[in-house]
C-alpha cells in the first residue's frame, strides 16, 4: 500500500506539473507565436499598400485591356506567389526566427533554473509575458526585417514581369485600339488582395510548421524540465520526511519494548536484530546524509561508505598524533577491505599514503587478516574500530572506544561535502542492497554450464506454455520438437565447442522448420507454426552462441567487470552511466561522465541514457529500467532504436510517435550531443508489437545491428581499431547475448557490471526485421 501511495503521489505531482505546463503553453507560449505572426502579417500588409506594384497593375489594365491583363496577372500569380520558391524562402527565414526565439527562451530558462525553484514558474510567466513583445527578443526583429526584404523581392519580381509586358505592348508597331475597363481600380485591388492573401497564407504555413509547432514543443520541454526538477526536489524531500517518520517510529518502538525489565537477553537480541534489519533497509533508501548518520549512531553494521569515510577521519587524527610506520612520516592511510568471495575494496586518504591496512570481511564483520577474532567485541557492531586499533593501538588515544569512534565517523559523514554528495546520489545503495556489506558477486550468473541449463529450462517452460495455448497440437509435432531438443543436447554433450557442432544444430532447427511447414500447413495453423518455429530457432541460436569461443571469453569479461565494480575507486568505470546518475534530472554535467579526450557526442551510452531519461521521466526507478534505448554511431549518422512501453489509461503504447522523434532531436541538439552528425535515423520493427514480450524481445541493440546488416553498413572485415569505428551503446548495460553478437561483428561497445548474462526474451538479428520509422536531418534542421 505504501508503494501504491507513493506512486499515486508521484503521478499527481507530475500531473500537476503537466497541467501547469499546458497552462503556460496555452496562455503564454502561444502568445509569443501569435505576436510573431501578427508582426509579420502587419508588415506584409504595409508592403502591399506602399509598393509600386499597385501602380504598375493599374497601368497594365489600361494598356493591355481587361482580358490580356487578367491573363498576365494569372501568369504573375503562378510565377511569383505560388510554387516552392516563395515557400522555401519563407521556411528559411522562419527557421531563423525560431532559432532566435528558442535561444532567447533557452537562455532565460537556464538563468531561472539557477534561482529558487519555488519561484521558478512565476518567473517563467513574467519572462514569457515580456517575450510577447517581439522587439524584446534579441535577434528576432532582425530576422523579421529580412522577411520583409524577401517579400519585397517577390513584389519587385512581379512588378518587373508586368512592366516588361507593358513595355512590349507600347513598343509594338501594331496600333490596336485598346479600351480600358471602367473598373480598373476594382480589378487592381482584386489582384493585389489575391497576392497578399497568398503571401500571408504561405507565411502562415511557414510560421505554423517552422515556428509555432517546434517552438511549442521546445517550450514545453524546457518547462517540463524546469518544473520537473522542482517537483523532484520536493518529492525527494517528501520521501525523506517519510523515512524520518519511519526512523522515529522504529526507534520509539524499539526503546519502548526494551524498557521492559522482564525482557530476557535472548529476547533483547532478537528485538535488536529486527531493529537493525529494518534500519539497514532504511539506510539503503535514504539519500539524506543526516538520516544516514542518525542510523549509524544506532549501532547498525558499518558498510563500505563507513570504511571510505574512515580513511579521512583516521588521516586527521593519525596526522595530529604523528603515528609512524617503520619510521615513515605519516602522509596518508590506505585501507583494503577483502570479502570472502574474493572481492576487494580500496580506499586512500591521500595520493601517496605512507600507512596501509588490510581488513577482511568475515561473516559481515571486519577483522585484521590472519588474526584471531575471538577477542573482538562485535556485540555493538564496532568490529571496524576493533580491527583498526588492533593494527594501530595508538588510535585509542583519539577514540577511547567503539562508541567514540562511531560518533566521530557519523559526524564526518553528516557534514563532509564529498560524503554528502555520495549519499545524495544513492551510490551507497549498491553495496547495502547486496545484503553483504562487502558486496558479494553471484558466481552462478557467470557459470557457462548454469547458463546453458537455464536456457534448457526456459525453453521447456516456453514449450509448455505453447502446448497449453494450442490445445489441438498434434502429438507427433510435440514429439518431433522434443526429439530435436534432445538431439541438440546430445551434440553439446559429445562435441562441445566447435564450428561443426554449431552447423549441425543449425541444420536441426532448419529441418524442424521445414517439417512444421508441411505438418501444420494452412492458415488455421499459422500462429502455431510461427510460434514453434521461433522457439526452436531461438533455442538453437542461443545454444550455438553458448558454444562459441567469443561467448566464453566474453562471459569472463562480464565476470571481471562485475568484480571490478566491487572496487569503489574503480566502480565508476565499471558501472554504466545510468547506474551512477539519474538521467531524468536536467542539471547533469554530462562532460564529467566521460574520460579526458572523449567527446560526449561520441558516447552512445550517454546519448541513449539522455533519451531514455527524457522518455521515462514519470516512471519509478525500477519501472524505467524495463524500457531501453539504444544508439548507434556510424560516420555522420546517429541511429536510435528502443524497447519503449508507455501506459495511457488502460492501454499500453509501444514505441514513440514521429512528433516525439522530433522532440528527441531538439533535446539532443540542445545538449550538444549531435556534434559531427548530419542525420538521425529512428529504427523500429516491421511488425507492430502485440504485447510486452514482442516489444522487448528484439533488443534495441539488435535492431540497429540488423539495420546495418540489411543496408550493408556493416562490413565483414570492419576494423574495430580504426579512427571512427561503428559503435553501439544503450541506456543500460548490454546483455551477454547482445554483447557477444556485437563482438562477432566487430562493433565497438562497452561492457558494464549489473548486466544480464542470461536474458529470457532475446532475438538474434536473423529473427529480427526492421524498418526506418523516421529520418531527420540535423545540420540544416530540415525534416
């Protein structure tokens, strides 16, 4: 119920934000667009009133007569006021106006975003209200003047055509008496009015397509970001208030229970353990340094954050006490924490530490390596203190006991800026939620035999579901399927890793497909036929991939990356950007997420994470991870594919609209993530997904890889060490299957910890068919 309540609250908050954005867009952003349109329309009206074209038209009717002059006016209409020339000119200037306005709004939003979030929306209203006075937007009036100049050029062209016809008539040697129509003024006004309406209509079309639509979209995105940040801060604050109430309630309940003098020692230990277990769950949730420190003061087990903070606390006191190590002057301390699973954590208080200590995790207690821990008092979870003073007894002068040490450590964590930032980002959650404060790695995830057995189990479960789905399935088909599975299992057992084994497996799956085509023919068996073919083919591909040397070597890479992530000083390299940073926030400094010499526009993982963050702002952290965005970079083109599911009422929407594609382009441009690119291609599957499984089955990375193969973008001998190799990244770590497939095609990509080593719903490129959903130009901002 608490989770439901939080989701409702979050939904209401974002709903309110969306409502506020709709209000601002309707009442203010539209006002900016209307002001631009009215200014241009007014200018065009003035031009027609004052241009010499009116006089020339009048002269034409008098010189040529009504019939010939009318034919000439129709010719002028086609040449000057219809067709693509005038439309393209107007589009060009309107794009420039949009650029000027969007820059003005973007700069205003950036300044407002730095102010008090409580006043941000009110400030936005004042800014947008002022922008309705077009002259106040820097650069806009300059571009509007250019629109007037362009309009005059079309009128000049019309004037020239008419004047040449008049001159030709007057210079003719033939003297034909032409009677001027009596209603010349009306005819002139009719022609001028027609041309003016055409010009205004064309300008309105250009304004609607190149200013209004993109500007409202751009403005809405800017406002959502601004309002969203304010809401997130408020929502985070509300969550922390809830955690504080939970903490107060747990503490009061524990204190009340333990005041009972009749409570036995065993009962007290049971209550204490339950109390600490609940506090540790709270510790993993909070992002408040104060809450973290308060929980630590309740004598809960110390985690890796404490060990990290410990180095800086010790540095201060060991430096003041001038504790030496074999005569060396103290310059810093290096602490290594070794887990029972072989993992290792390293912390240093300085770049050149003179002192070092290795601590082992034994049953979630810190002990000095090789020492008997029988004398260590762990009753108050002060084993870290005991381990330290057993190595450096002089520390007892600074910290008389474990309680004093814990007090200093808690104060440091609560007040130090670096530690506060670490906790506020939720990075402590990674180690705490593992239920092992040293961070155990599940080795079975990286065991090739276990993965193979899991593939067998998943295939068997999928087969049973299909049997239930198709109650009329002939027994011989079921038997044939099982025989094929057994044959493949036998090949694996007898031959193991070999190209011949993979070829034989492929032959078995092909033969099964041929058999099923004949055995289950007809339209009434189409779904049955396709489902069983896919299941057998997927099974063969997964087993075949499991038998490749690339797969075995890659699995070891995945294990090493997971182990690397358990080294806190190296974890930022091993962890995917989206596992370190919340990309739904708009104040992220993206440049700090890449290494030196690496451009953010060349990092597909970050680009994909930015897109994913924008698309899934309103979802919870757990729900966001189910959706995936992949980005491919090949030369000057950016490729985007996704497994995106959105809930609209009771309906699920798969993928995104073309309009959303345009918004994504705008966002990427605003964040300077399209540098060096000329085009974006959005890729999607040929068939519209009918359910979640079909939407998520063709992993986004595989969709891009399939498109590249189909369009011969991938060369068989692509050199991964070239200056500009093709690369693919995603909004979360690539799974083992996707990574192995990319390795086989020499696609540059990164491997991260927390990756899925055995995806259930995965399709090889052979089983994926894709198409271009939308293609957008970047350099000239043309669609």
